[in-house]
């Protein structure tokens, strides 16, 4: 074997190994770059979705709070009506209840 030829083969193998390492490094860098880009895109999409949901939520809050004054007024009126009904019923049956209580209190059982 020719020593120059084997030395040239080793150099060729070293150069090929170096080229392969460069290709692998370039691929790793490209992958890392793409992953960063995908993460940034995902973060932008998340931010857009979050702002969309927040706007929708604020819209619903505004719609429901606009009705709250009417709801409070309606509930107050219903409550007042029920209180008035209970007062009138209590006034109607109070004499009967008083008579019944007096009868049971004053009746002596053997």
C-alpha cells in the first residue's frame, strides 16, 4: 500500500465526516428555528383567540348588566306583591287563628 494514498484516504474520510457533521448541524439549526417559529405562531394564535373570547365575554357582561336594572325592578315588584298578598291573607285568617288558639289554651282535658 502506498502511504500517500492511505493518508489521502484518511483526509478524504475526515473531510466527509466534517461535511456530514455540518449537514447535521444545519438540520438541527433549521429544526430549532422552525420550532421557534411554530411556537411564536402558536402564541399569536392563542393571543388572538384569548382577545376574541374576552371581547365576547365583555359583550355578554354588558348585555346582562343592561338588563339587571329591569330585573331588579321586576323582582322588587314581585316581592312587594307577595308581601302584600301574605299581609292580606294574614289579616283575613288572624281572627280564626286567634279563636283556635284561645280554644286550645282554655280547654281543660281530663
